[in-house]
């Protein structure tokens, strides 16, 4: 059955990469496909879009991605609505892979995995992709998660690679106004709570450029904060796999403090710390303090390496897997700090608007 389909691409200040995304969308094999870009009126993305014959929708000064997407939803009429970002490379069969599943009545929405484009990515972008795709430490995310079957039920879809029935979006009222960073999480929660099912298609891959490490730290810290805010609005979203990361920074700080306390109480002077011989520390709590930190570090790295090895990232090799533990630590630290910041804002009674990591 042929269905009307539109792809909504929210964009701001990223015209160069937007052009690559639009060229990929213009090459789609999916029939009856409308492409729309939504962004600020004065953004150069308008010229990039309209030069390709693509409709550009003014976001009316929206401060968040969610608000911009809601405007685009209200300005379009297709039966199926797909979403992606302005920094992706789109395979020509991407839309067709998603749309085909809407012939099934039990599909309210469907998405797919996203990976970094190997040949166009730097070493650290590939390492980040490997860490994102870990089956253990970052298994609570939607990055690089391949389903075990052709179509598998899911609780959440990645905002960069997702599609929904318009009737479902209208029923739940679209994205939460003012939300960003967790706007897709909250949307999917309300959709599944309304009795609709979401699915993931392992073949509907989209190539998503990863940010460099410095920008990823900011991105992930923001994700942690908005996840805390989203969990405050919808307590059921406060799942263990996310909230436990908030304990990571305090645990790291405690382990280092215990380590140095053990050395100090083992009779070692500060200059000797650079020539540590753990066997010289007396038995008891000082010895425990000195041994726990390196043991935890070894265990953490082994788990990180194992999870990355078992992941599905196409950037996976011996070198990127080895370096992935550094990125994993960075992700956990910044997500945890962001989550704690969000909780502190809630405790103070000033959660405020969820913060974007782009300027709007």
C-alpha cells in the first residue's frame, strides 16, 4: 500500500552538513516522500533547502528542537512522519525500510540503529561510536543497537532515525513543549503508555556523524541533566540503567580518596607516592584502600573492552576497542555529573528549561 510520507529535518547553524543530508533524502527510493526542513527564518539552511526545491518551515523563534518539530508536524499532512537530523548520511533505502512496516496495524512507530560513517570519521569519532555501541556500559542508549530479529519491539526510538503514524503523534499531542535532549524519550514514553507499540528495524541504518570528544562531553552532560528532568516529569523513566550512572562520579572520587588515605595511613611520605609498592602498606583498611582503586580500574577496563568487543559498531577493531574504555569513562563521568546537576535543580525547585547544547 502506498502511503504519504514526510521527513522532518530540524536544523540550525549547520548548513554544510544539512546539504549532504538533503542530497541523501532526495535520492530515496520511497515513493510519495515529502522533505521539509524546519529552522530559524534567517538561517542559511533556508537557502540550502530551497536551492534543492525542498520546503523550509520557519520555526517561529522556537527555543528547542521539540518545539520546532511540533511546528513542522502542524504544517504537514502526511500519513507517516519520519525524523532525522541535519548531520547524517542517508542510505537510499532508509525511508523505504521504515515505511514498509506501517502496513502492520500494531506498528505505531519504528526506528533503526545509527552508526558513525567509518571512512569520514576521525579516530576519536570512531572510538566514540564503538563506546556508544557497547552491549554493557552504554546498553541503555539507542546508539548502535541492532535488534536480534528483522523487526523487534522497542521501548524507545532514536530521534535521529525514527518514524511514526501521524494519528499517533496527534493522539499524544506531539513532543513535550520546551523539551530537548530527552524529547524523543518522553514522546516514546507517552506513545507506549497510550497502548501503541514501537519497533526497531535492524536494516534501517542511518550514518550519524559523531561529535569530537570535547563536544561529546558537553552533549552527554546535557543528556544526563535532561534525563533527570524527564524522570521528574515522568517518574517511570527513572530506570536503574540511567539513574545508577549518577553514582559514578561520587564512587570515583571516593575510590581515589580511599586510595590516598590508605597510602597516608600506611606510613608512606608524599614523595614516595610516585614509587608505590603496595605490598609495603600494612594490612587492614590502609591496605584495602590502596588495593581497591587499581582493582576497580582493571575491572572497569575489562568490562568496557568486553562490551565494546561485543557491540555492533562498524568502526570496531583492536585499537578502537582498546581506546573505548577512555571514552566510556568520559561518558559515565559527564552523564553522571549532568544527572546530579538536574537533580540539584529539581531539589532547588528551579528545573528550568531543558538546555540545548547548540545556540538558538
